[in-house]
C-alpha cells in the first residue's frame, strides 16, 4: 500500500463531495444539538443539507453537559424526539428526564448523517450572500485560517435556506446585522432563567429575514430572550420546528 494512494483517496473524495455541496437546499451553520436535529428532519424529508461546523468536534455545548458534568436534562415534551434517536432516558421527576450527554450527541450525529445530511467540520461561516433582500448562501473559510489570522479569501455556497444554529452568539444573524444596518437587529440573550428561556424558544424559532431561519440558542439571542443552561428539550423542539418551517417553504 502506497502512501500517496491513501492521500489521493482522502483528497479526491473530500473535494468531490465538497463540490457537490456548493449548491444545497439548506445550509445549516453549527453542529450543536439544534442544528443537528434540524438537519435530521430536513434530510429525512429528502432535502440536500450541509452543516458547516467551526470546530473539530461535533455537538456544540451538549457534550460538556452542565459545567462538565456530562449529563443533560430534557423535558417530557421532547421525550418523543429522544425516543426517535434511541437515546436512553432516566426519569428524574414528574416532568424531567436525564440522559448521558455523550450518548445523546453521538446518537444525534450518527442518525443525522445516516438520514443523509453532510457535516463539514473545521469550516467557519464568515459571511452570507444577499441578493434582492434575500439570504441566498453562506461564505466559508477554513477555521484554521481564522485562528491564524491569515488573509485568505473565502468561498461561497448557494442555499435555498440558511439556518443560524450557532448558539449563544447568533453569529450568522450578527453578520447580517452588520451588513444590513438598520434593517436587521439582534437584541442579544438575557441572563439565565430556564423556564422563561425554554418557553420563549419555540416562538423565537422562525424565519428572521427572507431565506434566514434561526433555531436553538441563536433564536433566543436574536429575540432578546433568556438563556437556560443544560436543559435541552427546547433546543430539540426548536430544531424540529425550524425544519418544518423550511419544509413548508421549499
Ligand atoms: O452552542 P451550540 O450547542 O448551539 P445550540 O444548538 O445549543 C445550545 C446548547 O448547547 C446550550 C444551551 C442549552 O440550553 O444553551 O448552550 O443552540 O452549538 C453551536 C455550534 O455552532 C458552531 C459552534 O462551534 C457550535 O458547535 N458555530 C458557531 N459559530 C459558527 C459555528 C460559525 N460562524 N461557523 C461555523 N460554526
């Protein structure tokens, strides 16, 4: 076995796949729990979905659980989604369950890929494409370029819908705010209040600008709602709702 054949196999297949994902139905930014769930339901419905994730690891804030205690809490309302992914739950109180954070994110990742979504890790979204007051794609660069502060021009991907699933910083919406000025506003998340944050999340999950949807913590950040810590029911329901809104539009 020759080393250059191994190299060729890696580079050739990766590039081929990247090229085939330069024009997608949905580009999801962020492979945290809400982005993965959104991708799962879209891909299961036959849509071409790419997730672009800045980090090496998949899962955003989920594998770390609460303050590195790698357990998560989910509510009764999200039990069906956990069941669909085959994640084991332990009943903790009347309406709350706990789950192993690693088991949960592994199941989400595996089933989302199996459903047909493609995850590109180590790639950051640094800009969006806007045409005629509509978001029509995302602008990518290697995360390593960003970390090293290198001056390297990015590449663009066309998408019928873009999802900001970047968590607390709502990065895609922040970019849009910078580009559009007065026409688009991100309020920023409020302090921790689990109950209020969770209940606001479903409503905050929506199309915030033509072609741009928000889910997960990004949705609460844009709307100025509370953060909630390591309770994840809202994140899952939010990802599912974003998928159904997009399916209704495409
Ligand atoms: O932060 P994250 O897990 O977002 P989420 O799906 O879930 C939030 C919970 O983890 C937790 C919580 C529970 O109540 O509040 O915090 O809303 O995942 C966001 C992912 O987006 C990636 C980031 O690395 C993380 O994996 N990300 C952020 N900005 C970019 C990005 C970017 N510009 N380009 C690519 N990926």
